[in-house]
């Protein structure tokens, strides 16, 4: 596992290209910087400056090599590479609040933008007018949409929102695709239909993710819980209250295991057992450096007792790889079915790449099912 | 058509509030009215944490429940606190944390010290997550 420190500013969002040689990040300002990997170093290759407000979401479509970005200026741009320059195309989202997150659909003919205007804009390209058009999903969303994830069938969209619910909507656009086949979440999927709405957890839903088959959806919410729902005649929801600070992002690495990370600055593994519909904590996925154990003098013990009412001295320095909250996690290779490597970026401006095999061998009790 | 030129504020008065025979909801929560038995503190803890008045809007019910919980918590010996916390399940620990923070809001003479001891033990059982759940809970105890 390696950590690369890009800058000192937080990395608000990142996206990788198809062969993972380039990464697009936004250093908490109006620009997107694209870095190319050369040897062991990352060299800045492009700067995309078009937004007037902070960029809140970036997604890079692997096949068509287009980047979509969205920001607090209520706009989204689709960038295409012409020669050696990225050219932006404005997409009118018709929202009156900031955009919060954006993702390309699996077939890359649509993308969805979640915003503070309490709606999701699903945008597709209209050939006749040579223009990106958007359709809105409004009901029954009652607050900002924080995160989105597409189902592999290109039609269903999971959305986590500040109204404490995770929902699955249908984003079927008849102009660009045929009717989808029935799925575990339902068979009738007109545009904007709510296929599933979560109950039980409270707290803003910070991260949402479909499993590789699309039959399960997991979400992390601000009340320090992680939940998994399995589609079926009646959707089965299981949630686990964790003992850590809230998690901000979650992703499946196999059909039964999830990795999530958040304000505790280290990724955590969860295992879902579908036979018992139970979610359990798998382990902390960080390899802390073994700090030398200093012996404590009697004076230090007394000082600790006086200051903190306890004798042990926990170092005030974080032992994890990331030094600040992790805000985004992305799969590098293996897909969501058999992930081999994943990448995390956080508020400390660092990007860490984690290798699943080395983690498995380093943590003795870790079992990635 | 005669227009009502006199004030029509009487239409906004809720007449039912002033009815002497008005029906008051059954109060829920808080079984032991007489205070905990010295011998059965564990049982008292379980009983007082059952049926918390989360869904009711009646402030009196919530205050009474909180008073009872505080009584039970203060009657534990310091050495027994840890056993008390171990006997609770995850939801019980979260609920206990809620009551502890509620108790911190209105400190009385000795309550804070006792509550701090309970807080320490509940924290080691529930972790920081249980405190986050107290802060983000929509329905307070």
C-alpha cells in the first residue's frame, strides 16, 4: 500500500482513467488537475478551468474517455479530449442549488447529478440538437442528494440523501435505451419510480454502492451505521451500528464484503452473510507503523493523571496512513466482484492505494469472503 | 351579504383545550414508581431502560422517565457499574448513552460525577459510535 501526498489541500474528489495511468483530482478549488503517472512520480498534465465554484464531483468514463464534473456553481461540464486539450461542453442542469455528486452510467450514455435542490438530474445526449438534455427525479426526495451509484443494468440508480433515506430510483430514458429486463428490485421501471426506500437508520446517507450483480445495495450513514439491503419480493435490510466515527464512503469489493472509510481516517472491512442476513465487522484495514514503546517515567504518569485522569498516554498523532478523514474510495482493478486494489483520497491531500492481497496476509484474522 | 367587520380571532381559539373533561393520553414508560430495591439493581436497570418514551411528545413523561433512570444509575455502587453496562445489549448501550447526555443537560448536586463514571464504562462498551448516535438521533429520549 502506498501513499502519495499530492498537496496540502483536501482532495474533494477524484477519478481514474481506464488504464489507471491518469488521475483527475480537484484540490478543493474551482479547477480539476489531471496527473499522469511517470515511473514512480505523478506529473501534472492538464488543468481544467471552467467552473466558477468549487468542484464537488468528477467522474471519468473508461470507454468513451470523457470526464464529467459538477460544482457548486450549479453547472456540469462534459470534457472530451481533442488532441492534447480537454474541451468542455456545458450541461444545463436546471437546478438552483449546488450540484453535489455525479456519476456516469455503466454504458456511458447517461450521467446523473445529485444536488442541493432536492432532485437528481439524469442527463443524456440528444443527437438531433447536439446538446445534453436533462430530466429531473423529484419525488419523494426531501433534502440534498449526497451520493449516487448506478446499477449494472444502466437503468436503476441508488441515491443517498440528507433526508436520512437511501432510495433506488429508475432512471430509464426511453430515448436512449430499450426497456430493461426485470431485476431483483422490481419489474416495472418507469422514469422516476421508487423501487426501494430504506427504513430504520437515521442520519444523512454519505455513501451508497450497488454490489457487482446489482442485487444488493449498501449505504453508510452519519449515525455511524452501515446497512445492506438485498432486493427480492420484500427487500431485506440489515444494518450494523459501528463503534467508530461516521463513515463517508463505501464500496463492495466482492459480492459479500464491503470496504468503508470515513472520519476515522482508516478503511474498515465489513462482511455480509446473506444466509443469516447479518452484517459484521471484519477488521481495520490499516497497517500502522510500529511505534517504539517508550517507557514512562513516574513524573509522566503523574502528569497524565493530572491532565487526563488516566494513566496511559495515547499519542496525539494519528497512526493511520491518512492523516485526515477519507472522503472517497474507488476501485482500481478487479471490479466490484473481485477487487484487487482500491484507492482512497482524503482531506489530508493524500491518495493511498491499497492492495487487497497484502492486506489479507497482513491482518491475520481478515477473511474476505 | 353582510361582511363581518368585527374581528374574527375567536375562530382561531382551540375550544377543546379549555374543556374540563378533556382526555389526556395514557402515560407510558417508567414502571417502578417506588424507586429501586437495593437487592435487584440489575433488574431495575433493565426495567427502567425498557419502553423509553421516545415517541411521545409529552415532556412530563420524558422528565419522569429521566428522573427514574437517574435514580437507578445513582444507586449503583461504583464497582458494579461495569457489570451493569455489560448486561446491556448494543441498543441498550445506545439508550443508556442518550440518558447520560440528557442527565448532563441538567446537573444536580452529585449527578455529574456519577454520570461521568457511567459514561466512561458505556464509552468503552459502545465506542465513539454510540455518542454519534446520541447526537444524530431524530427522536430524543
